[in-house]
C-alpha cells in the first residue's frame, strides 16, 4: 500500500544539508546537487505540484523555482497559475 503522505517517500527526507534545495541561484553548484538528488526521488510529481500550489521557491521535484520576491519569481508564479488553471 502506498503511503498517503508523499513526504514519507521523499529521497530528501533525512538529508543532512537541506539548504542545498534553497539557493538563490539556479546556476549554483548546490542547486545542481539538489537536482541530482531529485533525479532519484520517487515523488517528483507530488513534490512539484505541492510547490506550485503553495508558491514555494527553491528546488522542488527537480525544478528550480526562483524566489518569489524577484521579477523572475513573479513571472514563474503567473506561469504556474496559468498551468494549474488549464
Ligand atoms: S523531488 Fe527532490 S525536493 Fe522533492 S521530495 Fe524528492 S528529493 Fe525532495
């Protein structure tokens, strides 16, 4: 039986350095390290959906989402809302 809470199946559940998922730049080596971590995670879809719905920034589901206070973050938020509405 699949666990109802996707977070319990997250590859990053017990990671020692979770800050790698919250870098201010997509080109940061730590962002790339986080994305490699996500590449072997079984719940990328659930994770990214959560981030879109809750407007989270950082690496979610292997995708870098910019900090929402930036212009790029605002554009990403609008695009995410359009994607969710279609
Ligand atoms: S997709 Fe990445 S950030 Fe999301 S739960 Fe998995 S390892 Fe963590």
